[in-house]
């Protein structure tokens, strides 16, 4: 069993007017087997949290700590974090022309596991996961994310989640831009990932609709760069009815 | 003869301002007469990026009395012959030399290599023409005429090896309805200097895919001009270059949309590494009054892998009619895309490997478009060798 511990995390970005603080003291602990939903209005810093955990160079951690099973995550490079078991499903996956999906998946799997996957089982695993996510076979030979539709990109992120089997997955607005069928396919993928109870998920979303398919154990309302309220799944129901008006009003 | 020069417009007259008024405003100066072309000094628009002192006098008056060795590997259906300079195939592309080195090569070439693909013939095996230079100390001239007969379908690979100071002209005549792929590979030794001009004349409803791959040489400057013999021609012009320290690779293109419903798609991509690596790409597209319903797009991308390398990229569109389907261009020069590297690293891939994947991918997407399996592997292998140089440079902190 693992845990991801975020303590008093402060994060800034460089702007033309100097550094601007986006995260203002985030405290959050995720254990294996738990799904946490982070919900909040636009501009509340949800995506900043996701990218800071993954180590995007645009974000500077000014104070606080992030530990994965006691190891200092902030001290690790981007690729070290991934190899330590962190995964970020991105809101806007990046196009990399000329690198095929199959080559990319195999390279990533080899990097994460420290050895090349056994060819026969790997091909079978990839095929099976692709079928589960209703991804066409021809997809494997396409250039990474290049010319993918929004829905294809999101399904491809979940395909990686299933194949790379990280300890903790951060899903950054994976539901945005998906129609109802795609949302169900993607949610089923996340539920397969967590089915054994040994994975942790941080589900970042603006809307409550994905929570009909993925049941969170905890819901955190994120406003003004930190957690404003915490609760169980019932908190999501409240947000569904009332939106973020209370919180945004309070922070203004 | 002057009628054949119509698409260049200019017959044998001088640079004077009156010249533009006499023919189309889009016309370039062109002449078979060597002396009608002044010796370029390096300040001229056409030469401002070229290091003139390294041209070994090819642009001036160095005798071009040498030649290159020619070897051929072709399907028997394709006729490859070496003929005299008076062969009637010469000039059938309607090309008229656009600069002095090209005019000098035209005047000096004693032999012409003629490649003929018969009409209505499909040839699967690529025709490989290997031109090997013997010395960079002696000026040489060359001439190749490729004729793809009506409705033929074939692939030609033109590769340059060895050491040379070469000025040459390559004419490509694509017959009506023909499909032709022409790939030029500059795999020169380090001291080679090559000023090359290629002219592609695209027949009615013909399809041509033209690629210029530049790896070796001290200075390689390839001018590619293309025009259409009739409506409906479809041209794809691809280029790939990997420029090392001290190397100068220059590609200048002029696509002349002189007929209606013609199409052109230009994509040139290159990487540069090391001090004094210099890439130049000039892409001119002319859309003439009569070129209704045409579609054109040009793209140049440069990946600058180390400090001290320089890429100049100038796309240029000159339009005389607005009645077109589409026209656009884009040019981008930069270092690695940080977002691509972040994405790959976020999947556990170490930074060195991520960079390799990105560069490989950068070239692989172009090599795939060239679409000639017979050379794809070799081209990727060359890219890998170049990447190894990049790593050495990185290790040295250059």
C-alpha cells in the first residue's frame, strides 16, 4: 500500500509582472485504494496542482512538500516521478509527429519497468486495452496524438494509464469535451484501473457528471489555490445543485 | 527557342527595370548566355546568404572541365543513356538558367545523362542514378534530363557521393497523367561544393513528388523551380537536411503556378547542430493571373539543436489572382518543443531518449511522406548517426 502526501504546497508561475502565486497551501493525502475528486471553478488552480505534481517546468514550488511513500517527489525530475509511480492524464495531450503510438507505448513501458516488456504478452495487452477503450487497431501506427480528435486523445491517455499501471493517477479534466459515450468508455477504463483496490486516483474536474460513473471516496472543493471544503460524495451532489457560487463569493 | 521560355517569361534581356514591364511582374531573369548573368558578389538578394568565398569559383570563372562518374541501377524498362550536349531532350523541361552557375553548367556540360520512362509503363523498382565526384579541386559540370512518359509511374533516386566542386542542372519532365517520384540525396564528402539547379515541368494532371535530402558537403545549394505544362498538375516538394558544424545547406524554391487548378505542397524540415552550421530556405510561390482554382501550401521547420547554428527561412507568396482555392505558408525555427519533451518525460522516458524520439519523429514524418521504402531505412540510419554527433556535442557542453 502506498500514499501520496501533499503538505502546505505553494506554487508560483512567472508572469510579465513577476511571479504570481497560484497554489496557496494545499494539504491532501491520498492512500492506495482511494479516489479523490477535486472540483473547482475555472482559474482556481486545479490544473496547476496537477502539473506541479508531474513536475512541469513552468511551475515553481516555493514551499511545501510532496511525498510518495516518504520519498521527496519535488526533488525528482519529471521522468523520475513517472518511474516512481505518478501518472498525469493531461487535459491537452501533446502532439508528437513522427513518433508512432506503438513505439511510444513500448518506450514508456520499458522506461517505467526498467526492462522491455515481453513481446508476446505486450502485444496482447495493448490490443486488449485498446479494445476495451474502443480504440481502432490502426491507431497504433498513427503519430502520437497527432490529428487525434479530443475524444481520441483522452482515450489514449487512459490507454496509457491501463498499460503503465502507476501507483497514483492524476486525471486533469479527462472528462472535458467528451460526449456521453466517450465519457462512459473513459470512466470504465479508470474503474478497471482501480478495481483491485491498490491504486490511488486524483480526479480533477469542473463538472459533476463524471462522478456518476466514477465514485469518489472524498470530494474536495478547490478555490483560490487551496482546498476550501472537504467531504464525501454528498459534497458533489451539493455542487451539482448549487454550483460554486458560495465559494467564489466567499473568496472574492 | 524563346517560346519555350514563356513560363519564365524572360528571354535574353538584362536586369533593367523595363524587363518587368515587358513580361509578367512575377518573372525572374533567365538566360542561356553566361555573360548575361553578372558574376554575383554576395550582396544580391539571391546570394546574400551564401558564403561566396567557399564556392571555389563555380559562380565566377573556374573552368568546369571535370565531370562526375555515373553509375546506374535500373529496371530494363527504363532507358538510361549518356548522350552529347546537343541531344534534343536537353531543354525539354523549358528551363532557362536562372543564375550564372546554372548557365555555366549548361554551357560546360559535355555529356547529358538521359533517363527515360516509356509512356504507359509502371516501374516498381526505383531507378538509382549515382553521381560520384572525384575531387573538390577541379570544377565540374553536369546535366541530367529525366523524362517520365505519359501515364507512366516510376521512382528515381539521384544520389551524389564523393568529393566535387560541381555545378549542374537536372531537368525533370513529367508527362501528362504520369506519376513520378524524384528523390535527390546529397551524401557528399565533407569538402564537396555543389551548386545544383533542378527544374520540374509538370504535365497535365500529372503527379510529382520531389524530395531533396541534404546531409553531406561543405556547401550545397539546391535551387528547385517548378512549373506546369497544363492544368491539374499536382506537385509535392519535400526537403530534409541535417546541418553540422561549418556546413552550409541552402534550398531555394520557386513554384510557378502558371496554369489553372494546379496544386503544390511544400514541406522542408531540417536540424542544425554545431558552430557555424547554417541552413537557408527560401520558398517563393508565384500565382499568376491565369492560375485560377489553385491550391498551395509551404512549410519550413528548423530544429536548432545547439548554440552557434543559424537557420534563415523566408517563405514568400506573390499573387496575381484572388480566384484561388487556397494559399498559405508557415515557417518555424526553434529549439526543442518543451511541451513534447515534458509529455514524453511524464511517461517515464529519460530526457536524452525523449529528445532522440522527438528528432527521429521530426524526420520520420517527412521520410514517410517521401514514401520510398528503398531508402527510408538508410535515411533514418543517417539521422541516427547525426544524432550521435549531437550527443557528443551535448556531452562536451558545446
